[in-house]
C-alpha cells in the first residue's frame, strides 16, 4: 500500500531546512548590519570632528578676508557672489547691494576690455564709477577657473587712485601736484642711476632718515641684505621695460637698524629726460606679523593633534608603571634594598609625566584650569626659582595696581620659567633679566592679532647674545632648538599655553643687544582668589564597592590591585555598555556601588561622558569620577558642569586616586 505519511515528513524536513537557512542568513545579515552601524557611528564621529575643525579654520580665514586692507570678490559667469567689506566701502555700496550685480557694470566702458578677456589670470588698472558718482582707479588682480556652472573668478582689488594721481602729478607738473605727493599715505621715491633722486615726507618718516641722507645714499643701501640681489635685478629689468609696472614685497632696514616689510609698486618713468623708476611703498610689517601668527597657529594646531595622541597613549603606560611603583613601595619596608631603586624609578616616571604635560599643553587641547590670580606673585616666584644658583639676577618692575588675570597658575608659571631660563642661557657670563608688567589697552587695527580690550602685558628682557634674524621666525616651532641639551618644546609649549588663554606672545631680538619676550593675557575684573591651605600628606583608606571602566586591560588590572589594597571592593568594565550592566545589576541586588571611575575616551565604544548620561538615568545620585590621559577635552577642566563629582588625570599614584575617591564618596568634592 502507498504510505501517505512519507510526503508529509519530507515536506516538514524541507521546511525545517529552509527555516534553518533563513535564520542563519538573518543572523549573518544582522551581524553585518551591526558591524556596519558601528563603523558608520565611528565615521560620523570623525566627520563631525573634521567639520568642527573646518568651521573653526573657515571662521579664522573669513576674519582675515573681511579685515583685509584690499577688496576681495568672487564671481560666477561675471555675476558677483561674494564681496568683502573693504570692496563695498571702496565702491560706496553695501555688500547686499553688490551681490548679484556684474562687476563690469561699474567699470568705465573704455576699460572693460582690460579685464573681460579669456585669460586665466588678469592684472589691470581700470576706472570705476562709485555710488556717489566719483571716479576711482582700481588695480585688479584676478584668477579665472572653469567651474560646473560657468567660469569662476577670484579677484583682489586695491584703490590706487592716490597713486595714479601721484604718477600723473610727477609726469605732468611736479609743482602743481606736489601737495598730493607730500600728503600721500604711501612712501614715494624716484630711483635713477642707482641713487634716490626724490623722496616724499612719508618715505622719510618710514626710513627715519632725513631727505639729505636719503638723496646721498644708493637706494639698495636701504634694502635688507637678503633682498638686495633680487631688488637690483628687478630695478634693471624695470629700466629695460619702459612703462612696465611691478608689484613686490621687500624688507628694508631703517636708520635704527629695524627691519620692516614693504609692499612696493614700481613703474618706469622719465625723470629729467632720462629713465628712472618711480616707487610707491607701504609698510606691511603689521599685516605680515598677523599672517605669520595665523600660519603659526595652523602649524601648531596640526602638530598638536599628533602630540596629544602620543601623550594620551604614553600616559596610559605611565599610569601602569607609576601605579605599580606606588604599590611596590608600600609592600616593601623603608629599609628594604629595593626601596631606593623604586624611589629612583618613581622620580623618573614623574619626569616623564612632566614631558607628557608639556606635550598635552602644546597640543590643541591643553585646556587651562583657570582661576582669577594676581600675576605678580607668579612672576617673582618663577624668576627666583629658575635663577637659583645662576650668575644672572632678576630685576622687577611691577606696579601695585596691576590688573588680575583669569589663568591656569601652573601653566603661566611654566611659561615664565621657560622664558627666564632662555634669558639665563643667553647670558652665560651673567647679567640682569628685567621682568616687568603693565596694564595695557589693545585697540582694533593695532597690528596685533588680539581682540580689543584690557590686557596685562608682561615683558621678560635680557641683554644677551640675541637671536639671529634668520631663525627668529622658527623659535616657536616644536622641536626646534639651538641648544645641545634642549628638547625644543619650551617655547612651543609657552606659545600654546598663552594661545589657550586667548593671549599672545611675541618676540623682538637684535644681535648682541638682547631679546625681549612680550606676553599679553586678558585682564579680569575680579579680585584674585585666596590661596589654598596646605594639605597633610597621607593616604586615606576606604571601604565600599567601586566600579571602574577603562578600555586598557593593564589599567583595569592595576586599579583592581590599588583599590583592593586601599580596602575597596572593585569591579571593572572594558566599556560603557558593560559598566551600565554592572551598575544596574548592583542596584537591583541591593548592593550598589559607592562610586564609579570612568575613562573619558574609549575608541570604538561608549566613553565616560555618554556612560555617565546613561548612569544618571538609572541613578540620579551616582557618584562619578572622570579619568583620562588626554586633556584636550574640556570635561577634564570643567568636570562639574558635565555631572562628574571628581577628576583624576593619568598617570596617577595610589595617593591621588585614594584622596579623590575618599572626597567623592564622603560628599566633600
């Protein structure tokens, strides 16, 4: 007989097989999606960081463009899409009135052909009609590129009306237009046969020479030695190409030996019947200084990210070393032979910790822990400490009414130490380092890259050998040093500290006559904080349960032994998710944790800040301590704002973690 149950059995087996295969595929697809989601979250985090950095850099460059002394515009297919305030002011319109219009609409019909061709770069002088009907001469330098929606043009515009008038004055009637030349805001000079034949008052004020002195010197005498050959070649070419116009930057040396950057425009003319070169010069030293500061900031920002990452990893290693040394010292008696060796090892670790502090301070993060302080005491204490045993002595000039500053006392002390040590090294035969401070007001357009306001200005001046001019621009570069035993981090660290205080550090130096560092720190309207009382040295014991979350296994092992030695019962987690599970389970079991220690940064996982947010949802009274070897996050400087009760930076000793835990658990933090 035919068995009807067999087909049903086969169908059931097939269905089970299909179901197993389907579940396997769902599991594989779910695992793949979880992996992709983690990668996507990491990529989004990196992208957000990059976007924040880009916005900050864009803001900095936007400020530079908006405050440029020349007009700047962008156009697409001839229509203006961007103009800065300077160009709007030159033309007499508002920025909104110019956007959407064609730049050529303002240009004289006869001059439009000069900037309307198909060249990729354009340079021309054209006439424009302004909003009030006046005619101005503009010098335009632009670059044209092909874009998806038409040709894009980036232009730089300078108002050369005064210059054109001056040229015309010298060509047509020297007497008629002499007043224009004499009152011009540019230095105007005529060079012929290698000597100056004419100079206006502005040229005399700029060079500090009298007219008679200038007219008896070869004009190359005024040019910086490093730029003379280039200037001589351009002068020769100018004489060979009549009516040509050139635009260059040079350094000049004034009568007092001070170097200045000049922006020079030169045109070949006929002077008293013979070829000569008419020169217009502007002092752009302040602008160059601001540009150099911005470049320096970008360079330090990039290298700071690298330095911060190195310091973070190094601090994790130092935490394990220093913590184990602290334990070993407790396990062995003071008479043990190993005690001295451990003491030396601990001292070496502390020195290494000092290096990581410099790296972290130099890094972009180095967030200062600020309080209102009177800087006079910091300056005096740092000077006396740095010059102890030296044949150099300090001399102070600090007024009693010096404003307070809001600063990280330890970091500003570090800056002062670095600068005074440099002064000491610059005077190997001994001498005096002058340390002064004063209240200073910085106004807009002062030439300093600072916001307007009140500052405390500190000057540390030596009478040593000075800094050679060719290396002066590099002294704040990280790892640049001329000392055999130097690390090259002292001045770079000082620069970053002052920058992170919204201040500025500048230097001036002349060979054989000494160096002066000027430090500007924003002034505070608050009185200085009262000094803290000294605390007794002891390691408090503890009891209760503590949860530690850290992604480094070596840190978890060390913390377990440290806290167990102190009397705590400890559990550990490798990331935020595991920490939440343990904390919730402890509460449900009726045996909760007294405190939690959370690592701030967990690559690829939930870090301390996010973990605390979740824990606060579970227990609003959670007592949390933030820990990290990387201080670029503001949480380390302002942990209370983010809900933490305490902070312990890596590396830490058994005493440091014991005191922090004791205060947090007892509610003293």
